[in-house]
C-alpha cells in the first residue's frame, strides 16, 4: 500500500523491534553495549523514560532517533519534543524559574544558549565515552564537560527547479541581492531558529550588516524555522531559499519535490549543534545513556539517512548530500555566537520590521 | 411536654445565638466561593499588575518595565496593529454575521439548516487552522486561488496576498463571526413581527423596516458581538504568528511572545500587557454608556409571534451571500486542508498519485505524542467544562437566590476574566502558580485551572441565564412540603436545568479544545494539547501532517458536539428544537 | 361609493375556512367593529384588509380600487392604512416623539412640518409632556395613546385596531374605550375594530359585525343588534338572554307552561308553526301583584328558584308554575323576592326578538 522507502523501513522495523522481538534484541543490544553503557542502561531502566527537547532536526528525524534509542534500550520511553531553538530555550528557562525541570536532554542549535546556560549552572557535568570518538572538528567545544556537539548541519541556498533553471540559480550569497529575486526569496527568522541566528551572524561577519539591509529590499518571505524555507519552495511560494537547510531540502527532494541545493562559492555555513543534560533532571541515567547514543555510530547513521552530517568517522556521508569535509565552510566562533546572535536578532527586527 | 418548654424552645430558636449560627453558614459559603475566585481570578491578575511594577530578579518597585515596553516605537506599532486588527475583525465579522442572522431568523431564505451547520463548522474551526487553510489558498505565489487566477488570466502574479493586515483580518473574521451570529439571531428570534408590521403599514418596505426597526431593536446583541470579536482578535496568538510575522508586522500577542525569549522578561511582558486590559475595560464601559436607558425588548409580553418575511427572488440573493461567507470560512479552507491531509506533498496538488493515508498513519501510530496530545486535549477540555459549569452554577445560584451578602461581588469576579485576553491571563497564571510554593508548571492542573478561569465568563452567563428561566417557586414548593434546600436543588433544579447546562457545557468545551493563546504558555512536555502541537508543526512546515491533525480535531469536536446536541435537543445556539 | 368594501372574501387553509365568504361595506368615517369569540376569523379578516394576508377568494376594494384579490394584492406599505396591534408594537428604542414621527418622515415631510403635526397629535392624546420618554418609561395606557397618535397622525384612509385594549385593566379599558371613540370623532377616520368584548364594541361602534366560525351572522347598529338579534348566536353573544321556543297557532303562541297572545307581538312573528324568541332578562318585570284584566294576558305566575344581589340589580332565576322552563330575570335592586316565593312575571312581547 505505501511505497516502502528506506525511512519507513527503518521506522517500521524499529517499531516492529520495539513491539515484538524484545528479548532477542535486547540480548543483541546488550552484546554490543560497553560495560559503561550497560551500567547506565540498568540504572536507566528503573527510570523508565526520557524527555528530549530538540531543535536539531525536523520532527520525523527526531522521532526516528527516539525510536532507535527505544529499540536499542527497551524499557526506556523517549518523549520527543521538537521545536525551534528559541522556543526550546524559552521552555527551559521557564522550567528553571519554576524549579520544575521537565527536560532531561536539551539539544539546541544555538551554541550561545549552551554557553549561557552553562554559566548559569543549568547543566549537569557528564563526559560521554563516545565524546572522544567523534570527528575532530566536533571535539573540544566544552572541555569542562557540560555540553557536547551531537549534530551538525549545512546551510546553503536552495531553489525550486521547476521555477529556476540551474544556470540562472544563485551561485553565491551575494547573488541573493540581485533584484530579479524580488519577492521570491524565503528566509527563516533568527528570533526563532538557532540555525538562522548563526547563519545571519556568519553572513554579517562575512559581508557586514549592509548585506541584510540590501536583502530586505528584495522583499523576502520570512518564516520562523529554517525548515519553513523548504516549505515555501515546495509550495512554489518562493523560488529561492536564502537560508536553505541541506538536510530538510534533500529530504524533500527524496519525497519527490523539484528542489536542488547550491553550496555557495564563498562557503556554506556549518551549524554546530550541542546537547546537554539538565541539572536536576528527573531521569539522569537515561539522560547519560542518551548522550552516549547521540554520539554513537547508530545515531550518525540515522543522521546520514536524513541528510545531516555524520559526526562519527566510521559512518560515511550519504551519496546524495555533500559532506562538510568536501566543501568550503564558514562559521563563527563560540564567543562570537554567544555575543553576536542576540545582536543579530535585534538588528534583524529593526531591518525587517518584525 | 408542657407549653412552657415549647416556648423555651421557640425562644431559643429565635435567639441571637442561633441567628449567629445561621449567619455563620452563609458567611462560610461566601468565604469559600470568594477563596476559589480569588485563587482563579484575583491572584493571577494582581500578580500580573505587581510584576509589571517589579524589577527582574530583585523585585524592587520600578516603572522601568513600562519605559522599556513602551519606549520602543516598534512595540507601540504592535499595539496600533492590534487595534487595527481588532476593529477590522469586529466590523468584518458583523458584516458577515448580521445579514445571515437576519435572513435565517426572519425571512424565508431557503437552506437554513445547511447554513446553520456551516456556521457551526466555522465556530468549531480554530483561527490558526483557518489561517493555515488560507495560507494554502492565498499565498501570493503558491495559493490555489492565485494559481487559478494566473491560469485563467495568464497573469504572472496572483492577486491575493494573505500575508497582509487585510489577510489577517479576513482569516480571523471568518472564524469569529459565529459569535456575533449567535447573539444576533437569538435576539432577532425574540422580536415580534408586529414591530415590523407596524412600520410596514405606515409605509416602510422590507429593507427600510429592517434597517430602521428590526436591526436597531437588536443593537445590544450586535454590540455584544462586536465587542467579543474585537477582544478575541486582539488576544489571538496563533493566526497572527502564522500570518503577521511573514508579513513583517507584529501585534501585541506576538510581541508579548518575544518578551519570553532569551533573556526572559516576565515583568516587561506584564507591563506591555496592561494596555490590553485597559482597552477591554474601556470596551465594556463604552457598551454600557452606548446602550443607556433605551429599552430594547418588547414592553408587553403579548403578540410576540414571529413570522418569516417573504423575500421573493431576493431570498436567492441572501442565500448566495450566506454561501459566499460559508465558502470563505468553511468550504475553501476545508478543501485545501483535506487536500493537504491526504497528500504526500501538498504542493504537488490534486492528483491521484499524490493521495495517501500516511499522514494520519504517522499521527495515530508512529508519532508517539500525537495520541497522547489528542487525548489530553479532549480530557482537559471536558474537565474544564465540568469545573467551570459546576463552579458557576453554584455561584449563580447563590447570587440569584441572594443567599449571601454582597453576592454581586461573586458575579463580578466570575465575569471579570473576560476582560483579560487569554495570553495575558496565561502569563498571570504562570507568574502566580508556575513556581514554588505551588510549582504547577508543566502539570495538567495549571492548564485546566487556566482554562477554567478563561471560560468562567461564558459558563457563568449560561448558568445564570438557565437559572433565570426557572421560577424560584418550584423550589419553594418543595421546601414548604418539608424538603430542605439541597433536596430541592437535587430533585427539582438540576433536572430542570439539564438541557441548559448541557448546552453551556458545549459552549465551554468547544472553545477549550481550540484554545491556543492561553495554552502556549501553560503547557509542559507531557501536557501538550492539539493547538500547541499544530503550532509546533507549523514551525517546521509539515503542512501535510498538520492538516491531518487539524482534520482529526475538527471531526472529533463536531462529533462530540453533535452527540451532545442530539442528547439535549438543542443546538449550540441554544435554540429549542 | 363606499370607503371600504369586502365582497365574498374567504381565507382557506387546506380544508379549514378561517374566513368564509364575508361581505361588508364601510362608509367614509364609519366605525365598524368585528365582534366574536376567539377563532371566529375576525383578526384574519383584519389582516386581509391590512394586506398582510391575501384572500383565497373574493376582493377587497377601497374607494373603488381593488386592493386585495386572490390574483394579487397591494402590499401593506402602499395602502395608506394604519394599524394598532394587540401589543401596541411601539418601538422601544425610539422616543415617543420618534415613534409618532416615523410615518410622517417616511412621507418625506419637511422637518418643521413633522414636528408641528407630531406636537399637535401628542397634544390631542395628552402626551405632549412625555414626548422625549422611551416606551419602557411609560404606563400601559400611555403606550396605548402613543400607538394611537402614531397611527392617526398620518391621516390614514382606514384605521385598523386589533384587540387594542386586552392588555389593560378594567378601569383603564373603560377610559380608553371613550378615548378611541373621541379620537375617531375628532378625525373622522374610517375605522375597523376587532374585539371579543361586546361592551367595547357597543361603546365605540357605529355598527357591529358579529362573526362566528368565519361568517358574519349580522351587521347592525348596537341597539338593533341587542334588541333584534337575528340568530341564536348573536342573541347569546351580545348581552345575556333567555331562549324560549313556542308554537304559534295564529291566535296565541304556546310555550312550555304558559301562552302569550299573538297580537301582543310585533309584526315579524310567524302565524303558524315553531317560533324561537330571545327574551332579555331585563325586558320582563317581577311583581307580587296579580295582573288585572286591564293589563292583558302577558303575565305568568312563577316561583323564584334562585337569586343573587349584585348591587346595581338583582339576578333572578324563576320558573312558571307549570312547565319546566327557567328564565333569568334582572330587576332593580329594590325588587326583593325571596326564594320559593310566588310572583308574577310580566312579559313585554314587543321586546321579544324572533330568531330565525
């Protein structure tokens, strides 16, 4: 009845696994667990569940990760709450203020949030075993052990192939300023999306804020999440996604939508997205186990299946998506993000009006 | 038994001591009800006002919050935008609702049952869902209406742009006109045809009679509808977030949201929210003074028969108008939502190879939270409805039978939350109860409490209206035969009120299921409701799944309301069968 | 030419005739009542005259012009008529002044003129000092006056009133009966007045049409209706009466227990056969003095069965010594006959109406 696609197959088999073949799988999983993981698992099983706030990916990918964890570690239910980074941050700060921590693991796309929350003492220190096994570029962001990179994504320029010929498509960020794209560019909003916040900061560093003043003249359609841009392309509402998330866009292509990805000549923006365990959370052991999982090859395989970067060297990139190591990359430093993103949000509102 | 002992007992009974004892009981009752209302209504609002005058983290008194909130030109602009939105919606909703109400209540327009059903469907549709439908319809480059236009005329661009203030006004008006419709048609149902005959025979034809006699007679109802539409519009969060932001303007509710960003500034949010409160109070004062000492109901009871006016060929014109409004509010958005709900990729349009059940499958099977969310929504709404109705029935009883002194204070507190926009009430609740000592953040309790408070005014008005229709002599008959007050309530009052209470229950249940503005601040990860989930889904552009969830919400709500109505023999407009 | 003419007017609902072949003519300035019990068709007739309902048969004409017919009708707003409704239908959101001015404003009269006419009219109904009040602030009687003022100020061709006094208490009703007649006289408006109250009809009307089951039984001046009712229904509906059946043999009419000479009656008494009479309770006298030969043979010996004292008169029920017939008799408060007492009942055959 449904076209069995690889994603569905994974989800389906995970579901089957979770539903029916418990002991056999747990034996398998147990076999592949390190002693440390096993220890965590035994403790986590007693906790029984985990709440994960994530802005790292869309709902489907996030669900896939949650299901995979559940099948590897039966008995621990994962509550997946996918929102944009700012919304996740809001909820976290509300919980902290109310002294009622609901979140166990926070995966944000705004490194600045992690720095700030760490300074506030909101995180629990935990250095996962797997943290030493990820690719070098993702290591060492917080030597103190309060947050770790668990995901990375690329932002380039997307376009609708039905409306734009390959030859005419923008090749670089500055091409977006061309008046021919007036009323046809989709953007996310840095006030909601961590991805967009970092992207805007990167381009500000590259070209100065003047770039955005000019971009505003081209009347872009501003959504909220960076994924909104892909929606606009799909709808035919915009022809070009000025802040185009590679992962979501390529997912969409796989669904059959007429889209294509451009990796700008001045460099694609690489977003480093960290995860942390909340201090005082209700399921600390499950949280630790989940952190291990996020940095495991299994998780990276799921990322790759959904066109996001792999953070493990063992897991190769997908055939369709260009991995970060093959591209020119631009990105801001952590210090720049912490200070710059709030600035950029303010400037954005002044320039774009809302 | 001597006579003297009887005398003693009589004396004892009427003595000061026992009078005090009886007074105690009523004072206790009053205190209990006041305590509940203070908890639900007074405290959150007071906390809000106090927060607005406090410095973050230190709690010192300051006006700085107001300076920050209103010193910024963009914040002021948002306030102006909200007012524009409110006025626009109020006017447009009136324009939609009044002619249709008149046609249904007083003329021989055909298809009334169908039109009523459509109005009900519009009532059940949350504004943010309507917004999404309209985005699919009238997105400037991709909306279906624009595509049709471009195909028909060969134009390069569409002519409708939903991302505009006009678009937002339209979207909100088409889902809020049912309120005005209900008020106006209920009032019109009570106007005696003799009022119109009197004008008729003096020489006025149908149109003039309608404009100069019939409609002015229901002015209170129309004004009530205008005020409600206005207040709803300025308090909405979902539809503006979906339409205003891409249109690059803010309204007060989206601006309030920003105060909760990093870093969180509850105090500034509170300060910013104050004008909304002030505007609402102003509205009510305006209503009072406008209506003044004119009477509006027929002064005598007799001759109240209502006959339908024969419109001749004009009845088709009226039907056409009604269907046009229904198309805007129900048909068009529903069609596109259904298309998206059953589509693999909605942008691919209406084609057989684009059909799939997968979105529903995903929601009901794969996505783990959806089932819980759906269940949460209906359970919380049902509990809210029960809580609100029970509480307000008790209070309405106490007020109408004047059982305690100053009972009007209770009535006032019940209706006061009406003055507070949902989003502001939620912030107040959050400020008052989310943190310790009560630490209700993320619980179902705070959500239900917030909702109950939000819907107290509707519940109270319905309960009070129901009670008014029952003659106190019914209970007095029980009591003179020897039964106590509680027995009278149980055996006489409640059975008589069943239908009216069930109707009131529905009137609270339905808006509760679609409530977003209050929910968005009060939900926790385990207590998400459909409205918030729809909003989150809209953030990542997954319109297919979102539409499927919206369809589920609508079908379930309509089913529950239909069953409820059948059981009580009245529809949601509380008309008799 | 008559002002208003109904010819063969009927209104049928399925098999039921609400109004069955009505013929009625009103001269200009006449005041005619449609009198009858509820359901007799009087209100339906009134609404047909007004144009709110179309007849299923017959025509309604005014000044020779056809207003209503089964084929089509002039709508109410073009008939130049006025109507007072049972509920008065005063618009509660307008002042007295505005209510009364409404019809004039519709006729595009200049403002000054409107003001003047309204002022005059309010003066006539003694409501001038309340011109700026709202209906909710007025008493029942005052609202009634506003309704009258509003209806009459436009000088309608025909004024229609639908049971206007049924909402008022007894004293007010009496007062307003005279008011309505006074206004009619002052403005000479052709008036059709619907009521179930015969006293109202008697006080106000030039002629009364008594209606029963959709038909007009009799149209006549009040006195004629009272004294010479043509049908049982009319006799019984207007005032109280006794019905007695007798047989005529040419010389005398024999009733149950007594007989009266035919020569004492008026002309329209049958010479042979059955004759039914309506005898008003006050048209007979009770006396304790036996009749002399001079008085003629119109006295009958009776026994008093029941009696009630009502202040202004005595109500007696008496029975002739022979026979089973009982008769209601009304006498002056001074005629005191105890129960069981014998008495003489004197008839006045000229006041006995022969019923068809």
